[in-house]
C-alpha cells in the first residue's frame, strides 16, 4: 500500500465543497426573472461569501501544488 499526502485529501474536500456550492447557483440562474431584486441580492451575497472563502484558501496555500514533491510517494 502506498501512502498519500494529506494535501490530496484537502484538495479533494475543497473541490467537493465548492462544487456543491456552485451547484446551488443553478436554480437561481434558472429562475432569476421570477425571484426579482431580493433573489438577485441574495445570490450576490452568496457569491461574495463564496469568493471570500476561495480567496482565503488560496491565501492560506490550501490549494497550491508548488509544495508537493511527487517523487516522495515512490519511495
């Protein structure tokens, strides 16, 4: 059995979280004419929070691949 670095699991979890949050935007896009200004403002707040979370993850280095050493898994 080979070992995996925890970084691969973190990237996988972050992908699942952001993938599901983007999936929540589909109903808003489909019914944007029906939800009006209130629905649009809620969608913008949601996108703002999503963007802040993504920027924080980039800033903390949670999704950077520069630190990985791919040759260490072969040892």
